[in-house]
């Protein structure tokens, strides 16, 4: 059938429209592409500059730098990490559970590697007394091995748990170990830079980790109301550092930049505390000579007035220092029956404001002050009772923990 002129005209109209619909857009202008390239270069340069500044100024203060060769001179800020390692690392040890592999087992099954260590300890005496925390050695029933910095592995022969602290003392048979030097409590300050000595890739290697002390906690760790009630027979003092530590940090030895030991690390991965070793001052003599820990006993439970909102009013003023004698439950009364405190006439709701002239406050807890005296010492306590302050004399008792002999 012949095509009419009208059909031809309609087809031409559709063809013209379809051609317009599928025609591609014109190419982008060259100057638009150049502008995008310029912005890309600027962004890359800013990223490089920011990363460089971050790595140069921020990271050195908060991340550890491994230093496993004590002959390598490495400094961060003004701290010579290699120098600290050289002074302190020889007095540190790694502690392991004793292996029970069969005697004919291949050597690789009997080997002790750093990743298997329970944690660390620090040497107290050249003849093999070592201190660690009960987080590293949780029971005297276990059998343990100690690796010293000379690479030797020795079994633990004696163990003493200090029931008044979180410390455990171990004894190995050895001579001529390097004993640590310890910082005095009066020389330890909030904000000072310290160095944690953690285990390295081998049990005879160490990693130096620069940190800062950010708080001293005389009342210990308080996370709920139950934690407010303290015993006069346990030393709760702890310190806190500003950042975490690398793996194998349990029992890490924390030192001043001078190399003097401040304490041992404990806690969890979120918050790491430092247990001060100044609490050992009065017990090491008995430990070395009699293989036992002797601690003074007062016999009270208390709440530190500086650890909670003050709740006792006297003479119109709120008491903000001192310790309120209070019961926790029936098994933990304010004053223990037959204790030195009971014999001296102390009662529930008394507030002890000073011990031998030293004020009990947020920096000096009752437990710490009592721990600084030997059993049998006579002390004068200032006691607030029913609106009046008076002096009470008390004679400290004694609690002895003897060593457990390991076969």
C-alpha cells in the first residue's frame, strides 16, 4: 500500500524527536576537571600534614615505644627509656605456672614463652625474695616458676600472702640477684611521669612504657556504696595512670624516671591501677629473717569522711576529715570484739580524727597510718564523740602470716 504524504510527515516528526532524546551531552569543560584535581591535591596534603603532626606530637605521649635492647638509646621527651630499663629491668622477673609436661616431651612443649607468663614481680633481696600482686599469683596452692633477667628459670620454694594488702611474696633459691630501689611515698606526686616495665617478646626482654600518674587514691577503688566501708587491717591505697599498657602488663613494675620503683600494676583492661610498695616498709625485716609477714591490728571498720558526702554535723560545721567507725554487717561490726580498739574503749559512731598527731584525711587514710607502725606500738588517737574530742590510747595487736613451703 503506497505511503501517503501524511504518513511520511508523521514518521519524520518521530525520527527528529527520537534523535534529540538520545543525543549525548557535550563533554565537561577542561577547567571543571582541573578544579577537581586541585581540590584533591589540597585534601591529600592536609591529610599528610595532619598525620605527621599527630604522629610527632600526640603519639609519643600516649603510646608505648618498645625498647628491648638496653644498649639502644631511646628517649621520649626528656625520659631516657633505655636508661630506665638499664637501672630497673635487672630487678624484674616473669612468673609462670609450672608446666606438667612429661619428662620425655619434646623441648618445644616444655618451653616457657613470654605470652604464657602470669605476670611480673620485682626483686626485694639478692637472695631471691620477690613481690608480686595476687592478680598474678592468685593461690598459694599452685606451683610456680620464676624467670630472672639472666634467662634462668627457678621454682618458687616459699610463698607468703599478705592478708592486709594485695601483695604476695615469693622466694626462689638464688644468690646475687639485683634488688630494686624503691621510691619514698613523700617523693611520689600526681602528674609526675613514670615508666612501666612490661614483658617483651621474650621472658628475658622488657618494654618501657612512658605514662603519667593522674591520681592517688588513699581510699582505694570505690565503685559503689558497699566499697565505702573499709577495714583498718587492709591497706587500700592505690594510684592511677593515664593510659593502658601493652599485653602482658599484669604486675608490671612502675618506676620513676630515676629508676626507683613506685609500685606494681593491677586492675583490668579499662582501668589500670598501681599498688604502691611503700606498704612493705614495716614487714620486710620479718619476711627476710622469719619468712613471715607481721602486720599491726587495730580492729575497726570505718568510712572515710572524705570519700563520701559528709553526714555528721558538729558545732555547726560539717566534718570532712577523719573516719567514722561503722558496721558493715553482723560479721563486720564497727569495733571487733576483743580487738585493741575494743580494749581501748572505742565505740560505733566514734570519729578518729588523728593518729599519733597525724591528721586522718583524704591523703592519709586510717589504714595507711596504722600500717606504718609495728605491732605492740602504743598510739594516741584523737576521737570525736558526741560533740567532744578526746584522746584515746591504744596498743596495736599483731597478725602473722607464715610462709607456705612449696615442695
